[in-house]
C-alpha cells in the first residue's frame, strides 16, 4: 500500500472502551462498508493481550477492505501486529524513536492541535501526516483546544504532508474542512455512536464528493 494514496478520505477512530471483540469488529466493518479509508485503534487500557488480539482482528478487517490501519500511541503494539503505522500525540513516544522502531515504510501521524509550528516540526522529523483540531465542539474530547479553519488553509500552503481535521466533525460541517485543505476527516462518535454506522460513515465519506475533492 503506497503511503500517498492511502492517506485520504474518512478516518475513523475506535471508541475508547465498552465493546466486546465481536462488537468492535462489527462496528469497524460497518464503518469500512460505509466508506472509511483509515481506521485508528485507540485503547488506553493496560490489558496488552486484549489489545493485541483486537488490533490483529482489526488489521485483518482493514486488509480485507483495502484500508489503512493505524495504532494510537502504542509503538510496541503497532510493531507486534505489523500495523500500517502509529499515531502520536504531544505526550507520546518521540517521532524519531517511533520511526527507528517501525522503519521507513510505517505511516507515522502526529497530533498538532492548533499549532502550525508543531506540524512544521513534525514534517521536518519525517511524519507522514499531521492532524489539527478540534474544529468544532467535541463530545469525545470536550477540553481539547479549539482550532480555526483558517489554520487548514495556512497548513495547506506551507506543508507537503496530508492533513487530518478532527473534533466535532459531522456530515453537515465536514465539506468546509475539506475545502479549506483537510485530506482526511477523523471522527469517533459521528460514526460509532450512530444507530446506522454504515449510513453515518457513508454520509461523511460523501463530504469529499460535496467538496469536489480529488481525495474522496
């Protein structure tokens, strides 16, 4: 899977906890059926055996659907299951250490919040994509720092990396973020908290068509 072609479209992040293995697999498969192109497995619990099992199951699903599978924060887990890559927050493993561990082919993303200088630094350090947000009020991370849509335009002009927008994104507001420069829309509740996950994912994936974006 080429990095450049895999980093666009709907980017779903798994719910924090509370699902059985089967429920998690079903939810992710429905999101993939609806058009998700990237799946991030995010689980901050300490049960490594369970996370290893679930990550392997989700990687298999993503491979079946031709999607990209990313692990949140945990470089050891990403290496163990041979995930496509890892996403790092500001307090996580240094990017250089993750690259040394995972190799040149791994996809490494970096959270840059509302700070363009963090994205420029991440690009210099070899990140494969950067993420900004939150752009709208978020139930998942209500205390996250707000980011202005103008930041996406600035980032698009100064970076040569794919850009993720995250935070309170819905099918109603996603297209404006894509038009401003987002290559990917990252969501949790907007897909996984909905009664019809397939339909919710499809509506968000359609934002790329609404924005007349070639990345859709």
